[in-house]
C-alpha cells in the first residue's frame, strides 16, 4: 500500500464527511483509479481507531519472575 499527499482538490470519500481530501491511499501497483482519498481529520481518526485494535503488547519482564528474585 502506498500513501501520498494530494495536490489536487478532491472530496474526502468517508461517508458524511464534507472536507477536501489531503491523502490518497492506493495499492502497490499504483492503481490510482481504485484509490481511497481521505481528509486529514479522517486519517487522524482512522489512525486512532486502528491504534486501539493493533496496539502491540509489551514484552514479559524477565526480572519479575522467581528466577529473577533469587539471583538478585
């Protein structure tokens, strides 16, 4: 997937949004006809919502186990 900043005036394609698009998302093959154009506000909100789903978990703390306490 490629993301590019738009230089032409285009409407945001998110339903109920009336802003002008600022970013274009398209497949790696560069097919601009099947792209998604979103405004900056919608991209930020999408980023926040994806972050809630795909937040990485922190690694296990190796010092908090029984073995870590004995060696200290």
